[in-house]
C-alpha cells in the first residue's frame, strides 16, 4: 500500500512538472535582416521585418467570456489577446560582417489586433524641422559591434509588456508617443483616452474622452515589427520567445501559417495615423 | 588457583560459542529508489545541449531475488547551446517508463543490468532550431538500458547504488544520451 502511495506521489509530481504552462516556445524569425549596405545613392540601407504571432481561432468559451467582460466594460472594447495572456521576449544576435567596428540600432514596434504603430509615418510637429523623430516603442539605442564579431541581447518580457501597453495607449488612447514611451506603464491599472492629436493646430490641447480603459482590456501585441539600422554591413538574427499562459498559440507555430492557416486568427490592424500631417508651407 | 581455572574455562567456552554474527539478508518485495545524477547527450546532440543535473525515481517489486520490475521517472535540465539566438536558455527533459532489472548478488554487493521503454517529453521547442524536434512535437517513445552496482547497508531495508543508463529517443531525431546516478534504495 505504501508503495502504491509512492507511485501516486511520483506520478502526480511528474504530471505537475510536465504540465507546466510556463514553458516557453521559440519562434525563429523566417529570415535574417541585413542592414548597412551602401546603395546606389551612397546611403546605408535599413532593414524592416515583421513577425505575426500564430494565434489560434478564438474558442466559443473564450468568446463568451470576452463578450461578458465587454458587456460590463461597454463601450470599451475587449481584445481577444490581452496583456498577460502571453509573455513575449525577443532574443537577437547582430553579426558585423565589415572589417571595421560599427554601431547598430534595433527599434521595436508592432501591432495589436486593433492598430499597428509605425513611428516613421507619424510627424508630431510638422512646423519644426528640428523636432525629434517620433519614437519607437523600445530599443533604438546604439550597440557597439566590433569588426567581424557578434553581439547578442534581448528585449525582455517587461519591455514587451511595456511596449504593448504603450502601443495601446498611443493608438486607442491617442496619448502622445513621447509621453507613452517615456512613462512606465507596465503596472498601470488603466489609461484615459484623449482626443486625437492635431499637429497642424497651434496650441491644441487634447482633452479626455470616453471612459478609462481598464487593464483587463489592454491589448497585447500580436505582431512584432523590427527596424534594424547599422553604419556597417551587419546581419541581425532574432527569435521570439513566448510563454503562452492562456494556451492560445498554435502548437505548430509558424508552420501553421502554411499547413493549417484556417486554424489561425487573422488580425487586420489599422495603421495608426490619426491626423496625417501636412508640412507647413 | 582453582577459581582461576574455573573462570578461564568459562571464558574459553564463551569465546568458542561467539562466532561472527551473520549479516542480515536484504529485504525483498516492494521498493523505491531515489537518485541524483547527470544526463549528457551523445554525438550530434552534445553540441546542442550541455550536460545537466538529473533526478530519478524508481518504484517496483522484486519478483525473485534476481529479477525485479518497476516504473521509472526521470527529469533533467539542460542549457541549450544551439546557434544564437537564443543564448543561455534551458530546457527540461522528462522520461518515464517501465523496466526490468536482472541482479546478481555477492554478499553485500550486487551488480545488475536493466532495460526498459517509456515516454520522453521535452519542455520546449528550442531544439527545433537544429531539427531535433519537429514543429508541434514534444513527446516521443524512449528506450533505455544500462547497468550498475549496489551496496547493501547494515539495515536490511537500505542500499545505495551507482547506475548508468544509455537512452535513445527516436522521434527526437534519435538523440542518445547517458544518464548516470547515485541512488538510495529502500525495500519495504
């Protein structure tokens, strides 16, 4: 009898170990990114890449739970993939192919199921030629890479959570990208949407509009966009590490895109550009 | 003088009767073993995963003094050394199955050979980068065989042992490894 008890305890322990929902999966980028190559105009190229997370179709139970939550938060929209459903990390390696030391930058942007964010198309102050460029969600800091050497790093889960919330604040909340990215929001309980920015209107002040968006309705990033810049010929390889806390990633990961596309949710985010700016004449 | 002869005679009789106590035989029946050790991968996979600490548990029954059957559970943790990225990431390999053990005993020392089959589960797809696992694949059948030596302690219920098993996991690109362990056995 005691032996049977031992077997039961052992099996229970092993089941607990094996069934751990915190085990990560790794999604390798389909291609490497190559930047710093001099083109015909003499400029060095930037590389851009996107990786959409393979999210399964929403189950009936999930849909009903989301509808119930949406009914209580009305008119706030509740996304299918919320902050906290998955924890994402991006691991990267830069290789300097040049004979000289150089610097590289990796800028993180992305999209949730509602909006995509590309700072290169947003001009926040069209009347000021010296205004700083609109910031990305994370990164964009110089990284020294010695000639012929390799440097590895990562965007942590904390950075990705912060970036997801910043993205939601900027796009659904119309919060200024500088304010969103320069304040720490990863533990925020809610954010207050404001009226859309109007870069062409002098002294325009955004005012609160609509109800606050609570944390349970924060949208998680479902598409990773990277911009790779280098002043020498360099290559960036990356992969995305995901801890799927809710079990919404397709088990085939990116292979599902070709083998079982009908089992994936296809999000169609709008590009965020609330007030296309026209340069002052 | 007479008293001395009597005492000496009594001591001689006692000395003659007190031969060395025989060691108690080892218990047989239901048993449990817990072990700690290390798992190392062989050949191609040795480049993609480092040697890692391992934990083993075996529960079974002696059918005869020379044959036992049992179920085994093992877990090991390894740092993946696949081409970066990623770097510094770990994965766990869980193995469980049934086995049989043939034992030959020589007083307190026993040597044995064992073999079995079961299931292996890997905790992540990190070895997918080097094509050891396929997309969506995390389980495989596993075979293992090995040998060891066991020392019976004074208490008939306890023994300690050293064992090494080789294993192969066919669905994980037939990776092979060595599981070595130091264990404590308790027989009920």
